[in-house]
């Protein structure tokens, strides 16, 4: 049903798909760039349904209640319980996502590294630490509103050279146009 709806969304809006998911990758952190609009979730989610990639995203468990929780769950939300861990502190999102990727045979978790729909100089780095800790690649997903194209860009295997590798991802992101280009990648 969702794949059919996604085909309709792409057809009616004139979007195309560059579906080149890396062969053999069953676990990954997927970054969705550039994130400049609330419309991004519609096109990104539709694109991943069309590519048959079971993309999930994390959200606070407190939000996953009632009808909103059912809707978010249907769209791929994974509730994160920031429970207390040994030592008395709360588990971080990064720790929770890393453990989920380690424990689950097939999981693709989508993250927006900007952490906002506004232009930022510095990305949040939890996605990188998650991929490094779980020994999975970072796959760059993109939405190019100028071309009306959704697709997959570079695949980065974290090697500890975080700043250089994030700059490589940003460089790719600067080649695509978000819905609001002025909020794009700096």
C-alpha cells in the first residue's frame, strides 16, 4: 500500500529516483541531506519505500503514545528509551542507536546531521559515532529539489578521521539543492 502511495506521490509531483543502494549493505546509518523543509520527510520516506529500503528513524519514547504513536510507528519510528545505565547516568541517543545496530541483523537508521532545518556550520556528530561504534557505513541520502530527484550518494565507512569524512559528506551535500537553498549546507 505505502509503495503504491509513494509511486503516486512521485508521479503527481514529478520527482524521480536515483536508487543506487550499495549492494550487500543490510545495516547502516543513513544521513538525509540537506534538511531544509518539513516536506523532506514526505519525499524521503516515499523514496525509501520505492527502493524497498526499510528505513527507520529514532524518536523519544514519550512521543510514541496513542494515535500519533501508531502513525509514527507505521512510518518507521523507533522509540528510544534513555534509561539509566550502570553509573546512574542516562543512556545517550548515540549509545542507544549503536546498540540497536549491533543487536539487529538488518537495520537502516535515518538521521538528519544538521539537527535542524536551518543552515548550520557544524553538524551533530552522533551519527558518525554510531556508525563507527556499530562498524556500519554511513550512507548519504539526498533530496535535490531543483532536479526533483531523491537518491543515494556516497557511502562512507568511518575510519576515525571524522572531520575529514564529514567534510566529504558535506561537499556532496553542497551539490544538491534543498527546498530552501539558503538553509542548505554551509
